[in-house]
C-alpha cells in the first residue's frame, strides 16, 4: 500500500440547479468520457469502476457506465452520504495501491431535488437518530432542517466558546464568491460582499443567513487512477499523484463530548488529517492549496482548526488576516467550494479532486495558485465518514 497512485485523468460537468440539469445518466457518462479523454485511455482499459451517488436506485452506477461501455468489469456502487465521491476515490486508490488492479475509474453524480435535504425512508430507523437526539438535547430548534441545525449549531458552539463573530462566516462566503467568479463550472459566480451575505434572508437568527449555506445541486465528476507502472507502460501523464489518503468514521467522542462541533465531524476530520500528514511526512503548514467541505460557511471555519491550519480558536484570525485566500498562507477552495460551486452529494468529492489536479498541473487558469506542489482535499459525510487526500505534483 506504500506506492503512490497516479491521477491520470479528471472530468467534470458544469453544476446546475435542480430541475435545470440533464439526467444523472447523462451527467455521469459525460464526466467519465471527459476523464477518459483527459487520461488518454479507452474504457476497455478500465479494470474496475466505483460509482458514487446518494439519491438513486441500487444500480445507477451500471446505468451510467453502460452508456460509456459494457466490458463486464466490476462496477461497485458507493453511498457514504456527502463523502460519497471521495469514498469512491478512496476505494479506487485502494485497488491500485494493493496491486489488485492497475487502472480504475471513480465517478460520482447526483440529480437532486429542490429544498433542504431530508430523510428518504420514513418507515424505518433513521441513521441520524442519535444525531437528532443529541441535537434536540443541546439545541432544540426542531423546526429547522436537520443540516442547518447540525452545522449552525456547530458554528454557534464556536461563537460561544471563542467569541467568533457572525460576520466572520460572512467573510468566508464572500471569499468563496470571489474564487467562484473565475470558475466556469461553478453554479454561483456572482461576487458578493460580507455585508450582502449578512443581509441575505435569515435561516437562524444570530447564527446563519441563507448565503452561508450551500445550495442543492446537480452534477457529475470522475477520475481515472492508475499505477505508476501502468502510466509508464502506456505513456500516460503521471505528474499528479495521490501521496496519502485516509478515511475515518465516528468514534465515541462524537456523542460523548456533547459538542455540536464533534457531532459534525471535528474529530473525524482531525484523525484523517493527522493520518495523512503522518503517511506523507509533512505538516499542515506544507500544504499550498486546499479544497475542503464548506457545506456551510460555519463548517469551513471549524475545519480550518480540525485540519491543523491553525490552533483551536484561531480560525477567525486566519480569516481576518486573509490567510485562506490568494496572497495568504493557504488558498482554500479556489473552485468556489460547495458554497458557490455547488454540492451534488455524490459528485462533490470527485469535483474537489478535479480542481486540485488542475491546480497541480498548472492548468487552473485565473484560479491558479502559483507554485502549488501539495494539495489537500477534505470531504465529509455525516453519519459518518471523512476522507482526507493529499495530492503531490511529480
């Protein structure tokens, strides 16, 4: 498992609002074709495929890939909530690193419906039973959608402990809009100010406005991974590799800490990040560019601390100093992130991969982070799963 894995090709379709997109079949297949073309390989060279989506019937992965080719390879469908795309990537990378396969495809797609995310099966226990029970106990506010309660509550906990201002979350959203303005694949490309974010409709008084939350989105993204030997043999580009990767799930602290930040994955993120830094022999300070899971502006700020970009309680200062954007210590979410690029659940992790591969190739255009050599990806799914991936420029 020590050998690095080459990211030979990536692909992504423009993200759109629910009701305005093509079908998941078309979006997924288009992203796959782009990734294959980018890698310079034919579908017949793919030995395994991992297809990620959250909302769909049981073999949507086959439905997507049969439109690309029908070669009889294993196709594994993946669902790990909002970390689905990066979990598909994790499994594809694991197949390469273990020597079980030499060329593997990961694809993620989602055809979402308008409105807040809600449970799909009312006749059976929800996977969020324990999450909801603790949230009820700590916060109440049952009238709010579950994701707003979770992540708004986590932001509130940070505000209460460290005195973080609501305007700081608005600055994060404004930063995302400036980055997204340079991304033709992003859903929201209008630049907004922190004042405009503060003036947007209130979702939770004193805790969150609408522009601090990511929109439901439709889209698809894909990546072709291969071994270094396969890349050499077929003369594929191998200038971007996965140097380290970790997938973590909840531990007892998620509920026992009675802290909303823990409920939304702080320790999952911290454990995954530390495992990746240890594998790669680096520290957080060595990373140049980051795509992290900013489903809410509140989660972006909390994740700064969980990833070790700053000490606990110092995230507000990092924002105010501009150390999360161009010219600062890190460039976070140059794509515009989930807040502006959009969040089609199954595709998000592979869209993050696409952005970081382009950054390390030096092909990100107006979004380019100059001199980027190490790129970090963080993708979170409550329930729970967290995938952290480190890419290096060869």
